[in-house]
C-alpha cells in the first residue's frame, strides 16, 4: 500500500517558475499508478493555480518540502484596517471627494472591535471632519474606540497643532498623523517627534506626485518625495503615503509612487489607497524590502473583496507567499 501523502506542501525556490511563483500548496488528490502516480496540488492563495506533480518530483526536497514552511520575515507587512469618520459614522470617500460618500456603519466602536477580533494588530482612523474643517467633531467616537480596543490606534485628519496632537495622544491614541502641518510647519513635526518618540507619523497625500493638503481640497507645488526627505533623521515613526487618484477606487495601489517614496528616505512607509484584492496586497511585498512596512485597507474590507484574516496570513510574519518580484527589478502586478 502506498503511504498517504501529506496534505500540505511548500515549493522550494528552485521550483518557483514551475509553481507559478506561489510557495504553498494543498493536496487535492492523486491519480495514476506505479511510476505514473502523481499528485494534484492547489495553490493556497490562488485556488485557480493547480499543478499535477509526479511523485518522483514531489519527493525531491530541492523542489518540494512536505508541510508549510515559514518564509523569511524580511518582507512581512502589517495589514491596517481603516475607519473613516464623518459626523460619527464609518464612511469612505471616492478619491477624497466629500460629495461621493458611502456610509458603511453607524457604530464605529462595533466596527473597530470586529477588525480587532479578526486579527488586526493596529487600527487606522481618519477624522474626515477634522481634515476638512480642523474641528474635533469625532472626538467622542475616537475616545470610545481607543477605550474599547486593546490594539494600538492611530489617527489622522485635522491634527494641525502641537496642542491637538498631545490632546489626542493623551486620550489613548498610539500615534497621531500630521499631514497639512507637515508641509506648513515642518519644524513643529520635528519637535513633536522629539517629545513623543515613535508616536508621530507624517501623512503625505499626493495627487500626480504633488502634496495635497486640508482634506485634499488644496494641492501644493511640493513634490511628495521631497517632503519625505525633509523628515529624514527627525524621529518620525513612519510615513503614510496616500495616492489620491487610487484611494477608494479598488483599482490597485500606485506601486511606482510607493517605490519612489520608500527610496526617498529611510523612514518606514505605510501604503494607502487603491487596494482592492489580495493580489494587490501581495504585489506590495515586492517593495517591502525597500521599507514599505504596512498597508492601510479600507473599502476592500467593507466590500468583502479582501478578507482581513486571509490578508494577514498572506503577508504577515508567517506569510504563505514570497515577494512576487525583486525590489531591484521592474514592478508588476
């Protein structure tokens, strides 16, 4: 009697081309007899990828390994669910347009708890009222969320003074994100970063490569990469890089812009805008070695085109997939 094959398999590096670039496969079944016996395998992260592998190849440890192997953590990436707050509700804007609003929930605390329960290790809040008017309309919801969650929470939108930043940090937020003030008062950002190590993030929202401010209602003449370079060595914890043209569209992230941002400074980059599928998130692994350490996902989670737990498994420390391309080579989706 033939021994039962393991249910899980890892394609080794020498077998990348044959395996379609995927590393982890599940056994679907067997076919054939004797020397013709082969295994039918299915890629874990794309079930349309199926292989028929002769057992003599499956037993070759240079090609296949029984079980699932953890990959190098160098390209691990954090998936950060987003909650955009407008008048106390969870919403999404299309390309930053306040006239194109989709409401997803009237209970932001329940939504935040749902993301935490599904494995999120950090939550991203955007105060859309604050970004547009500078007024703290959503503070009650923000405080309720930070009180209910055990994971760190960061917030951007309308943080335009040292007093406002410190007020938010005092109410339980782990990080504050400064956007408009970063271009108008960069020294203020440096001073805050010095007083609050690891808790100040710069939000750089760009339209055609130029920095947009005040809730994306104004566009400056400053290039996004030039602004990033200004904060090199300042102690800023990260840069949230948002491409306005793709935000809320589910059309895929602007990989070229993210690569340029990551190469502009040594500050870690968090990608934002355009993620619509798991494949979009996997594509970001190709630039993770350059310093893209996380990705903010909003509409795709609400629409169900990305499953949070699956995305965390796909690109987290125990991820089931390698970077799809070399960071030194061309970027492809």
